[in-house]
C-alpha cells in the first residue's frame, strides 16, 4: 500500500495538487517541496545450471500466489541491484549465485499492483543446496521444453524465458 502525503515533510504545510515538471504532483505552496512518487525496483535472475536448465520458484505470496516465476524480489533503498539479486536468490532458494549480464528491463506488469520496473539478470549457481524458502513454496529446475508456460506469474518472466528457450533450442 502506497502512502499519499497530505503535509509537507519539510515545513508541515498542507500539500496541494499542482502542475510541476510536466504533470500534476503533490506540492507545497509554502516551501516549494515537490512529492515525486518513486517506482519500486525489482530484480529477477534467470539462473541456468550446468545441464542447461533454468530455475523457477513457485510463489507462496501475492501477487500471483501458486504461479511460477524467476527467483528475485525488491531492491532495498541502499542496495546495489546485483547484491539484491544475490540476497533474494539465497532467501528463496538457499543457492549462492554469480550474477552477470542484464537480460532485460521491464515494467512490473499489470499482474503486480505495485508500480515499478524489474531488471532481469543472467546467473549461474555457485554453491548451496536447492530448497524453497522465504516467499517460495517450491524451487525446481526446468529444461527448455518443460517450462510451465501456462503457469507463469508475470509477463516479464514469460518474455525472458521465451528468449532463453529460443537460445537453448538454437544452440542444442
């Protein structure tokens, strides 16, 4: 749930909706403060193992509980996105991963009520033992032809997986 500011955090004057920087924003007529709604930033990782399989997690939380997704989550305000990706993977799968290469950047999508963007990275496991944890009820490896396309949680996940499947099929 997003908080809507009614009073200026600088001078406590009541905010008003006014045109600022090309759109209507909450502004302070007293000190000039402008409230910019910040988008959420998420990360997801397409983790491929030595057998050419991809790791998916079954979501144990809303939105899209019960659907499959690439492991990932939200970036904290003081975190580097690759560090956030490693943290999220460890929390959801108990795996340590090397994270490299940006695969895609996408909106969170209509399936997620929070507004923002997700950075998809490529990654490989480098330690740990696969088990579901945190907000994942299941974690499992899938071959390119076995990805449950009808049960994917998010449009961004689907897009990244479809590109991965095309690459896997063309390279054997």
